């Protein structure tokens, strides 16, 4: 008898349809777990399968705290992340892996019972399914038909006697149920079929629980299901943040980060950071100044993402169906990247592509046909990539490559083969392969691995540029300084000319030791330059906060203005309030000379002196007092 013939037989009203399955067996423990793999339509999955959080209420007190926690459905995540942010995104490929369902026996009160019991009023299979090679097992409310010499079979169950509990894939099932209940799905979408793994905790299905130890008053079936449920949820690990950033093709900011980083070790790509100096694996830490573990790195993938997030300042909608929020989001994309301008500038590359606002209004906000706006279609994402290259990439990457603190360090990394040589190749190996390589090196390990990493780590010690808060601040200041310069109606410098001036200033500060954590305001003094700005006053430890980042960035802008002998810029005025008394002193230092050369020379001299004598922070003074 073929599958088609079996499936067209008349179905008993109180049983589900007869479904073809394949038998499998997981036998890595003393108790083997049989499972049965089948497919169900989208409508069947949504209507016939149950969520663990919907198990009968009288059982709640019998679930441990961790089990109760894992039973809970995060409905906000279901709606926003899975339904609106994934399933309803146009032109996005969608796929779910298998859902695992335990078919649990119910008593007459619809409470989970301790055994499946005998069958009553089970439907009679057709004669061809009762003959060899088929065997029929009526396991309480489950009818299981299996072939003796192959893994093929069929299954159906009585919904009044069986609770199909989804023990892996609850959020996926909840999303599918929500998607179906909201309606407006095409016939093609409704033809979706979902892979389902069925578990039947009964010896007649091949699941022998004799070796399992349950408490005297514990339901053995529920004990089995709970253990599997907890293991599946506990051992499921989320993708690390850095890996998400490197793999996400739908997120604008992630794509921008990848535009700044070379794609392979040893490859030197113009306008991109060498991969060998970017901490992208993040197996131990997401920082880049933690001793030998992060010795060759000048930044991290997560830090670059945070920088891009700050620079672009995209107003991502909390509700992708809210028209006002969506329009603000589109406005922020255009403001930060000018996607439509990029499209208009390259008609050959983007033929017949409408401005982004027009597309969103037509496809996502059309009355009566609203579609969640979560990400850009591929053509607009491509335009966003190109726009980021034009507007922001050189500004950020040049600062991280040409600022002397980083450029000198990159040279040291290169000299130790950590950019493209043997050490670089070793650092990207999986941990097990690294241990094998260390064994092969033997006594040469120290020279090849330990010494170069120790030397590189020592070069970063006590240097501000190798702290995340300072790197964010220096990029923030770079962006602000460039913005001030482009708004200056008296001169419109090229980006390259601005970078030459800006990096000359940063290098001038670096060469004089002002970017050391322990920089002081006066010789033979313990007054720290960065106290109450980027360091905690009492402990001299680094402040990792957005407020500290803004104070550091503001002070850099202020010093930049003095360095150039300019009138205080709007940025300097804005930041003077958050940079302590030192900033107030700085505002009085601008010289009056008309000759630009003399003015700059005098300004730099006064900047040098103010860094030697100043009152900063909470009234702390050098022995000589304030300027």
C-alpha cells in the first residue's frame, strides 16, 4: 500500500489525520530515545500543536523554578522579532528547523496522567496497513503504525486524550500561530510545511523508561519530558554578538561594520582595517586590552558596531507598524546616509529604483495593506553600503589607521607576523587546533607565541587609545570636528585635508604623553590630567560610561580649537559644561593675533602650558593653583 492510498482513507472525527513518518533513534545514553519525524502544514501546526506554557494549570506547582522560567513565552519577542522582524519581512528568505513535540497522555479531566493506558475506540486502519510488513500499536490515544523492515510509518492521535506539547521551538510555534491568526497570507504561504519530531514516552513506541529514576510520587512520563525540555533549552546557545554582526545581511549597521574590516587574514584592502588587528572572535572577552589574549588588537567588532551606531544615530522604530515611527526611521536613514541621493547619483547601477521614502509609502504604509518595515530591501541596502563608504568610512578608518598610537602599534603587530604571518594564522585557529600547534612548536613556543604577545600587550599598557571609552570618544570628536569644519562658511576643506590637520593634532598630543592614563598636570605633581573626566577621582580607574565618553570627546574638541588658534566653535561651547574647570580655563586662552601662523604658534604654546597647570574636576588643584 502506498502513502497516497493510506492517506485517503476515511478519518475518524476524533483523531487527527494519518501522517507519514520516519523512525529514528538517539542511543547515546543508557535509555535510548526513539523519535518520529514528519511534516505538518502551517495550518495544522498552528491549530493542532500546543505550547508548554499551556499545560494544565494543576501541574504548575510541580515544575521547578528553572522549568517555570523556560516555559514562559516572550510574546514581545514573538511579535516584534519573529513575526514582524522576520516572517513578515518582504523578500526575506524564511526557514525554521524542526519543532520537537512530546505527545502526552491526558485523563478524563485533561490533566497529564502517568501512563498512556490502553486504546479505546481507536480507528481501524485499512486492511493493507494491518498486514505485513506493517504493525499497529494503539498507545492510549496515539496510533502508531510501523514497518518491520524499514523506518517508514504513520501516526495519528486523539486530541481529547493527547496533549501535543512543543518542548523545543515554542517561540517558533507561537510565531506561526500568530502569523496564521492575523490572516492575509497567500495560498503559497499557506502551503508551507513544517518539520516536526514526535516523542512518545512509552515502551510500545520503543521508549523504555525502566532505567530512569523518578521520585516515588513523580509522574515518570512528565519526568522524562521535563528533562528533555530543560536540556534542549539549556544547551541551546545564542549566537555571539560579534558573530551576529559579521553575518547579519539585513542590519544596516552590521553591514557598515563589515565595510570597514578586511575580509581575510593577511589581506590589505584600501579603506579597511586589517582583520589581524580587529578582535572578531570574542571567545573569551569582547575587550581589546586584556593582556596577551587580545594583544594584537586595536579594536573589536562590537566596539566598531557601537561607533557606527553612534555616528549614524538611526531612529529604529520600536513598532515597525507605527507609521510615525517608520517615517522617522526613514528620515534618519536619509539624514545619516543619503540612500536616495546615492541611488539618484548612479542611475546605471540603480535603474528604475524609487527614492526610499516613496518605496516605503507605497509598499509598507499603504492604507489597508500595511507591512512591517524592519529592514531595507537588498537594492536599498546596497545603496546604504555605498553611501557609508562615501560619507563615513574614510573618516573612521583613517583615524584608526593613521593616528600615531594605532599606526605605530599596527607596525609592531606586522613586525611580529601577527598581521599576515605565522602568528596571524595561529590566532584564528580553533582552540583545539591551537593546542595541537603549540605541541608541535615544543620549546619554540615562547619565541613564536608568548614573547610577541607579551610585548604587544605591554605596548598598550596605560595608554588611553586602547580603552573602548576613549576610542569611542576620539571617533565622536573626529565626527564633531569634521561637522564643525564643514559648517564653517569661511572654508570648505576636503575630507583628506581635514584628516591631515586633525591627525596632526592627535599625534601632537600623543607624542607629548597627554594620552597616557597617568598623564599629570604639572611635573612633580600627583594631579591627574584625566581625573573626573575619564578617570574616577578616588581610585584612578577608568570610567566606562557614555558621560565619560562625551567629556573626553568634548575636551578633545576644545583642545583642537586651541591648537588651531581658532575662535571657540559651537562644539567647544557645548562641551565646556561637561569637561570640568579645565575647560573653563581653556576658553580664556584664545590669542588675539591676526596673523594665523603666529596665532597658532601662541595657541599651541598656551595649550602646552595649560596641560601643565590647571584646575580640573572637583576642585582638585596642582600645587601652583589654576591658570
